[in-house]
C-alpha cells in the first residue's frame, strides 16, 4: 500500500472521533488497519478485522470518548459482547431490543 494513499485515506481533523480505516488487498486479505482521530494516526498491527475492531473499541474505551451517533449501536453491541461490559450511553430502541433478545438466547 503506497504511503500517499494511506495518508490520504486516514487524514482526520482536530477533535474528530476515532474511526477505523482498513486497507484490503486484491485477494481480500487485510493489509493495514489504521485508527485515525484528532489529526493522529495509529497503525494497529492488527492481523484480522476482528482484532482491528477491538482496538477501535479500546481507543474509545480507554480515552472515555462517547461513540458517535452513527456508530453507537454497533459499537455498543460489540462492547457488550466482546469486551464484556454494557454500554451505558444512549442507543436506539431497536438496539436495546436486540441486545435484550440476544442476551436471553445466549444465557
């Protein structure tokens, strides 16, 4: 992956929320996963998309950032079932219903 392409795709502005940018090769393999936020890039060295998502959640969790509204539902689901701690912020009613039904099925 050319450095100029990575720089262009992972640019972020001051005070922007963390986001994950994954670069995929021609055969579908993950080549690079970068967390970008607040004019900063973190090259994750993740070996899978799953691992990269965990690192994104960790970035929010450790820095105590609120999830952006557009990502709050999916990130709160991942936080609850992957990290093992329920998200306490606002979520959609559909998300809350899904979490309740899914939790009942796995318990």
